[in-house]
């Protein structure tokens, strides 16, 4: 029995691993917010920094303002008030190293205990007059500092996402499982049209059934994620709309099956429709979102599975999650197939007893 169901045991192990490690591994330290958000060049600045998972009272933190790619201004004094709060005092030069009169500066906090963390383009600095040459001398005179690096296994801190980054292991992995089931059902639908076997029809239907279940779970987890990151349950994002449209296409497949009574006719119509559905979701999900702006990674110029989205700590959990949900999906579809097969066998026996 163990030899026959080895892949089921693997799915159980992987999902337990994803649940425990995905929920228990902490995030790296980061910067939640800073105050104030605007300052005039030439003025003194007392910047309050609010950290996340940080230990500012340890490790002698240093704070920097960063402009463009190489202009960095160190703070004159850093006063840690709490582990997650500190004050940094700056004396801004009269001129900025750029020709614009209004720029956005990033804030960097570096310490031995936390490593380095940054909040990009958070402080607006304005200047009344422009002297780019003198500004470059004033901003670069201290040189580029050497930042600390912490190699502890932690998930990356991402602004806006925060702890919801863990939903990557569930929302995205469930969609991978759904697509695997859809393409698996395509294989059996083609066999139905070629050989006309009832078993292939049941297998195709069972995989579509579980794929729709996974799709609904994907929409629910995505909507929940949007609520905490975009402050709304649903947006006019093209990938969200195309995902919902794809689900409606497959819901129509389920309705179609329930409205055709003849078994052979239902199998062939369902198989043909399923082939159309799989072909339709490819441009809807994978092509159209890439042709326009989208909030989702991998669409509208956003990177997907790159360093901006996912580091090695996330990959160690994400890839097992994808495999685990794919195996779970095929396990559930196999159970669904067995139930329907037994129901058909029982119905056939009753028909023989009552001709």
C-alpha cells in the first residue's frame, strides 16, 4: 500500500513542511515608516524611524539618507528609544547633488544586530536654488559606507506586503495546482474524443472539478491578500478580472455537464468544451496581463520570481508548496473519480436489475 501511494505521502509531508516553516520563520528587520516626510535643504532634521522586527537598542545603529545611486549623507547622531523606534539627527547641505528642486530620498538603517534595511523614496527634500557641483561635493564627502549583512534564514521584509508575503506559499501555489489539473484534464479530454471511453471522461471531469475548487480558493486568498495590501477586496487589475473570467468559463463547463443527460453525448461535448476552455485561459491569464499594467508580479513590467519578489529563503518554501498542492490536487481528483466510478457501477447494476 505504501509503495502504491508514495506520492500521496510526499504531498502530506510537503504541506506539513510548508505550513510549519511558512508560518513560523520570521521576517527580516525592516523600516515601517519615518517622520517627518518632507524637509528643506540647509535645515536640520530630526528623523524618527519606526522599525519592524528590529533591535535598535542593540548593535549601535547608523542612519543614512541616500539620493540617486551614490550620494549618501550620514546622520550626526542616532538616539535609539526602543527596539523598534529611533531618532536620527541630520544637518542637510544647502544644495542637493541633482538639478531638480524636489527629490525623494531613501532612508537606510544599518547595525550589527539587524544588518541593513531601507525604505525607498520616503523623504521629500526641496531646495530653493540649484548648485549641482557643490551639492555633489557636500553629499559625497563621507564616501560610501560598508553595510552589515546578516545571513540568518529569514523571509524578506517587503514594504506594503509585511507578513502577508507568506500568502505566496498558498495563493500562488494553489494557482499552480489549478493549472496542473486543467492541463491534466486536457489530456483526458483528448482521449475521450479519440477513444470514447467513459473512464477518461470521468477522469477529465474530476480534475476539472478540483481545479475549479482550487481556482475559487485562489480567488478567495487573493481577495484577502488584496484587502491587506491594496486596502480593497477587489481592484480593476486585469489579472484579477481575467482570473475571474476563467473561473466563469469553467463554471459553465460544470453547468453544461449537468444539462446533458445522454452519457456519450455529454462526454464528447464536455471534452470539446474543456479543450476550448484550456486554450482560452492561456491568453487570458498568461498573455493579456503582460500587455498592460498590472499590480501582479510578472505582468506590466513587474518582475516575477526574481530578486525583487522572491529570495532564496522564500524559494525553499515556495517550490515545495507548489509541488505539494499539485500532488494534493491530483489526490483529490483521484478520490472524486473513484466516487463517480462506483456510482456509475452501482447505477449500471440497478439498470440491469430493472430493465
